């Protein structure tokens, strides 16, 4: 049963809480007693989408598992800003090993718990797009292939932000990073490269794969909760805008994530056993330009020396997603 | 060295709470309450957003009490107000304005049905105020003066209280049991009413009373010179509407021509239809766009079969015809004669050319100044004569019931302050919660609920109320369309979207607080607040 939006209560279920709804119908994030898995004092930048996405996802997972949960973290921003020795922002059992082995460590934790007969304790692995899409990819594929009982969450901010905004396998075409500078006839990252890990995860035919953004909290919480209904390997890919690397205003983090979905550039869907079972429809369709213009990593596409042809190619990517996933009602 | 620690570990484990990230901030989010456009537009000064907030949660009595803080006539308002609030409503730019007026009517009717009353908690001041005129301004002033602890006597020339609400607004727009219920509720608060009483000497009254509020309205019909044959039948709209109320409706004949383009003209034409006229024609010298009548009145009149003749003046009236001259608008929009004439069949001509105030009671009163037939007053509504205040249609105003009610409230507060030798100044209003301050993404898509209307056939034959009310479920739906512009409605968005957990949720009705120890000043809460109730300000110091 996909997420059912609640209608006509002024803000329905678009907002986090909504005083007109029963407390049980409000988001986990609306609760005074939410876990706050990632506590105050962490050193993420102003407006960090990843810090937000991690708290959203892990608080929901804590609620879904009755607080019986262990998190395993890959190296990356999330690990660095949350645990500068000797401080920690984590209020949950949390483990960090290396950049590339988080899925394998999570597998090990799950195996250990199984050996101890603790089937009640669930395991979440998490990392950024670098640790997931590139460096930890072999371990991740192995975890999928063995169908280990782990939910792996990728917080995708589309580059190596912690080390200074280098291109990753999740960096979108035309985006400027320090390793894909905005120079030459086709500035920024190239078209036609990179990896679509949600699609790769689906190709493993694992029980559950979903995408989400920090702009739709209800949907994200639903997907984390839904993932906990399954045993075996599960994958959640969350788009988390990065004000630093994307060159966006810190207050625009959620707005940009919303525009990524509403333009069709980031399709939000869920899949079971390799089949798409539900997609989040576009509510107020916008051209990709609305999304791109808020980010200086695309600044070279606009203005006097802009690249309208490149913008059109990006629009074609969005249009293809809309067609492929049926993102627009009635089309 | 502590040997309990693992190898190579020298520091105790600490929480990141030690790291006060608030020090990074250059700007800080601050909660505020802005002025919603509906509140700004309301001539009676109602806090509409606030009473809708109560109604959204089903707190109808609390909602009604919030209206009553400013306006003692919710059920009347819900029928006759021209709804400047709905014109201003930000939701109109999203889909359709919130049906504020229909919710107000629902609340007003609920109060009458349940017999809700307003408690008087102020201690008696011993001061006694005379109000001249029991129309909306006078009754509103009486209500607010009683709440402030003053004794009130109203002297009114009419047989029954209500002024133009009774003698100007036809029953099909305002049923009398509704009007009576709301007036009776005010009188039951200890207001002494002397009906059929003409006040002629205001200065003498000042020896008997501590202050006087004049609200005699504008009951004298303006006349225009129309050459008329002996058999021509010409009456004025004020008298027509008054006589209908007194159950002595005049004989109008089958074909009635109404001359004028205001709301009174529409009421006269619609009343003529109900009195048996087969043809009711409104003749107006300018165009529909320039007509002073409100759209809703024109539309309802047209629906009932009232015909309109624009750009025409009546040149002559005879027994069974009137002669009209066609007009054209000049560059400045003024009608100019064309010399083309036309004859129309008419048994009666009703003049609805506006009304004037009868200011005879002010003759010889020192200090009073009049201008264009109305009394000049300052912002405190006091005339040039100390202790004599004036409001409603007899002072410069657009002459609607709602404006008069607003005058009554203001007059009561000013009189109270004058009697206490204080200085009542309304607090500086907050900045406007304009549409661009909202994040409309978060509001559900919901179109307005339309009030049921009586079928046109039944409308023209009876004086039954034309427009119906909403039932509870539809009123609740309508209230919940409110965007709560500029005022927190506890959606929890700020609490949810903060990446630094720096918003503290205080619990129901207590809203939120920013934890400036950890707030980094990213501004996401400001961007994602649906109603624009948070703003960024430069860090002090």
C-alpha cells in the first residue's frame, strides 16, 4: 500500500505535523520525543541536506524498529562532521570502519546478530554517494547479491563534498566540480557517464529499492518504515542537496530537492523484487532551468556565454524520466 | 593517565553538544505575527485569521467569541457584508479566496441557535453615554461601551431598532429573525433603548450624559429634478424599502423603472419584482464597470430578471412612459448627453440616487463642522464639540454596514478613553503578510465551497432568504482553506526541517522557540514556513 496523502486538512500531509491531524498521522519528525539520532552540535555546513536526510531516515528507522537498531557508516561528510574525536553527535549505536567497506561491515553486524539470535535488532548501513556509488560499490553489490539483512541508505549529494567537491559516479552531466571544471566547449561533467545505482540495485532483484528526497519527508519516512517490513537486502537512495558543493543558498536546500523531483530530473519511486511498484507524481511541473539556476555549479549554462543546448539536453533527461516512470498524471 | 581507556585513546567520549554551532551564525531566524490581508481589509477590524484558526479545529464557540471581540453582528455580517476580506485574501491568487463570509455566517447562526452570550467582566464606571440612532454604528458602539463598563442609552427615531439593517436591507438578504436575535443579544446586556424618540437638542443631552455618540445614518433620499406629467408616479427607494418593512408596500404597477446604479437601486428593483412587477428596469447614466453597486448584488438582480439600461438618464416621466436620453462617456469618464431620446413603458419610477444625512439636530451646536452634507470628525471620531462623537453614514465613509460597525467600535474605545482622560491609540499594525511571503507548496489543493442559492423562480415571488448557509462539514472545509497568512498555525515544519535540531517544539498552542546555541542561521525554516511567520534578521551586535 503506497503512501496515502491526506487531503483538505489545510496543509494535508504536505507539512511535517499539521495540528488538525491525529498525532499518529503526523510525521515522526513532528514528535517531541523523536530520537534525534543525529544531535545538535554536529559540524555540517549551514543548510546541509545530508544531516537532515540522515536524521529523517534514522529517526524513522528507530521508530520502525522500536529503537532496536545498529547503524554502520561509511567514511564521508556524514562521518566526519558527526564524529570529530572525541565528540559524537550520534544518539544511536553507530559504527564506522573504512570508506569502502560499509556494506560489508553492515553485513558482518547482521551476521553477528544472527549468530547471537538477536533477530529483533536491525541493521542500517549508510554513506554518501562516494562511499556507495564508487568506493564501496563492490561491497554493496555483494551485500545485495547475498541478500544480507541490511537496509543500505545512500545520501546522494552528487560529488565528493568532504574532500573538496570532486566528481563522483553520481555527479550529473554538465555540473561543475573541481575535477570537472566549467571550461571548454562542453563545460562541466560529461554526458553519458556515471551510475544509476537505484537501477543497478533493482537489477539485483533485491526485495526493496526506493528513492526519496529531503523535500518529501512523509514519503521518506514511509519508505524507511516500509523497508523494515522486509528481511534481506534493501536499498534507499535519498537526494540531499549540498549548499557548499552545489553553490546554492543554505536556505534553499529543501526547495532545490523539491525542484529536482518536480522537474523530473530525480524520479521518486519504489520497487519490489526489481519491479517498480509506485512513483511519486509531479504536482507542479517546472522546467529544469528552475532547478539549475539556483545552483552555481550550473552557472556556466546561463548568461551571455551560456549553453542553451546543454540545458535542452538536461531537459531531455528529465523528459525521458517523466516518460519512463510515468511521473505526470494522465501522460 | 586513566588505564580504563582503550589503546591509543586519551580523551573521554564527549557529546557534540559541547560544540555550540550558534557561533557560526550571521543572521538569525525570528518568529513573528504579520498582518493577514483579510484583517487589514476588514472595516470592522476583525481578526479573521484568528477566528478561522479556531474554526479550523472545530472550536466554533471560540471562533465566534473572537469575532465578538470586534463585531457583535456575525450572523448579519455573514449575510450583508460586501466581503473586502475575500477580495484581499491571498488564497485568491492560489485558487479561490476563502469563503470567509460564509464561515462567519455559520458561526453567527450557531451562536443564535445555541444562545451563546458575551460575559461582561468590566466593573461599572458610573459613566453614562447617549447614543443617537440604533443602526449598526449605534448598536456596535453600545455593545462595546457596555463591555467597557459604561451605562448606555440609545434614542432612535424608528419604531424598531436596526436602522438601515431593518429599513434599507430587504428581508430576502437579511431575515428579520436573524437581525432581531443579534440586536436582542446587545440589548440584553443592559442597553436602554428608547424607540420612536427624536433627539433635537444634543447640547442639552450633554448635561444629562457624560458623552454623546451620534449615528443617525443617512435616511433622506436625494432627489433629481425630472419633468413629470400629472399622472407620473415617482417614489424614492428609501421610502419604498421602508414601507415594505412596515408591511404597507406601495402599489408599483407592472412596469417599474429604477433610476440609479448603487446597491439601493438593486435592492429596489429586486423588491419591485417581489411586489409583483413583471418588468423591473434599472436605468443608470454610466456603465456597468462604473456602477457603484457591488458585483454580487448586480449578479443576483440580473439572475432574478432585473434588466439594466446603461448610459441613460431619465429626461421626463409621464403616466405610462419615461423618456430616457442616451449618454456617452467623455475622456474623463463622465457621462455626456447625446441628444438621442427613447421612450420606455413604465408605471412607476423609483429614484435611487443616493441618500443624505439629516443633520438638523446639529443646528446651532458650537464647534461642529459639516462638509458635503456629512459631519467632519477626526481620527478619534470626536466632532469639533467636546464630548460629541459621530460615526456611520453621517460622517465621511463608503456607507456600508461593516464600516458603520467599525465606526461603532472605534467610537466606543475613543469615548472610553476620553471619559477616562486617556489617549487611546490603536497599536501600530504589523507588516503585511503578502502573497510573496508564503510558501504555497504546502497547502492542499482545495476549491471554494459554494453556498446554495434559492431558485430564481422562488426568489422573485417571495421575500425568503436568497442565499443559504453552509452546514457544519462544509463550513469546516471552508475554514480549513485558510492559509493562516503570517501567523503560525503549528504545522511543525520549522521543527522538522532544521538540520541542526535547533527548533524547540513547546507543545500545542505554545508554538516553537529557536535554540540559538545551535542554530547556524541556514534559513531553511524561513524558506519552508508555509505562512511566512519566520524571518531572518542580522545577528545583533
